[in-house]
């Protein structure tokens, strides 16, 4: 199954992708995670990506498309993949058309006004990448899955989140109509418990 997860910053793409990957045994490919790994390792891609990500802007298309193309050529993608955070504009969507055939584009739909609180309260595991929200951690600062420390993403501050939401409105939201016209779009209500969101996701995927 070749899946694209569409959704605004903080809609729960990463959360749902990780559940899908576990249930359907296909790799979860997040361009944001790939960039953050490169930033941590101070690679040339990381240096370029950081200057954009810190501001909440998109990393240039040529860099991003090349990364995805190379990743999708790896062996573990032969039986399917979940793309989380790619494509993010029409140019990337057109490039993806030439790289892979999609089975479904899942839009995780959450009112944009809910997202500031989700993102500024997010904490991420430095070991396995699992996402949490401070409101459910009860002061704990370690991961329930692997025990490693949690941290706050550098782009989860109020100013950068505002810019990310604006970039989403301008560049990524138009992909909803783009994929509707290609009859690939399915929407799930992302403004409910993550387990309920996943029930909807599963029902879409099991009926493909
Ligand atoms: P990226 O890492 O993709 O960030 P994003 O799109 O802004 O999305 P997030 O990862 O912040 O949110 P999410 O939807 O994964 O939500 P999550 O599950 O964590 O990209 C970062 C940057 O990299 C971009 O700004 C850009 O600069 C660059 N980049 C990446 N891809 C690019 C591309 N293709 N082209 C160019 N540049 C690119 O959940 C969020 C929070 O909500 C968590 O705290 C979670 O616990 C909580 N939560 C999750 N589900 C629920 C629920 N159902 N109810 C309540 N809370 C929930
Ligand atoms: Mg994410």
C-alpha cells in the first residue's frame, strides 16, 4: 500500500503514521524526521535544511524531492510506504507522480485554531521519536515506550508555528483539491482521540 498522509502541522500525521507502520508493516517516511536527523549529524543537507526549518519555511524542492526519490528506491519500500509530510506543494506532488503510484492520500483534518496548543505542548522522544503532549505526561520527562528523555522541537515555538501554519495554508492546503480531483483523497477527522482517528484510518485502508 502506497500512502500519503496529508495534514497541517500538528494534525497528527506522525502519530497516525507510526500506528499505520506498526499495523501494516510498511516503512514510515517523514521528510521532517529525515531533515532533523541530518541537522543532528551536521551533514551538508542538514545545514541547508536548518536555515529553513528554524524559520518555519519549506526546504527547497530540489533537495526534498531528491531525498524522497532515493528513499523510495530502497528495498523496504517494495511492499508499500507511508509518506508523512511529503508532498507539501503542487510541485512536489507532480514530482511524486513520476516516482511512485499512490493508492490513497489520507488527509488528517483538524481545525487550524487547535494546532498552536498541540504544537507548543508537544514533547518528542530522543530515542524512538514518539510524540507526546505535556497535558498527558503528568510531569514525566521520559518516553513510555523506550525510557529515553523527551525534548521540545526547535520549531515548536509560537513564532515558528505561526509561520508553519501560514506556509501550510498557502502551499499545502491546495493539495486537498489536487488529490480530490485525482480521486485519491480520503479525509479522517483528526480532532478526536488518536485511537479513534486510527479506527477511521484503518477503515479507509481496509476498504481499499
Ligand atoms: P514536519 O516534521 O513534517 O512537521 P509538520 O508538518 O509541521 O508536522 P508535525 O510533525 O509538527 O506534526 P504532525 O502532523 O506529525 O503531528 P504529531 O503526530 O507530531 O516538518 C518540519 C519542517 O521540515 C517543515 O516546517 C519544513 O521546514 C521541513 N519540511 C518537511 N517536509 C518538507 C517538504 N516536503 N518540503 C519542504 N520542507 C519540508 O502530533 C502533534 C501533537 O499533537 C503531539 O503532541 C501529539 O501527541 C498530539 N496529538 C496527535 N494526535 C492527537 C489527537 N488525535 N488528539 C490530540 N492530540 C494529538
Ligand atoms: Mg510529524
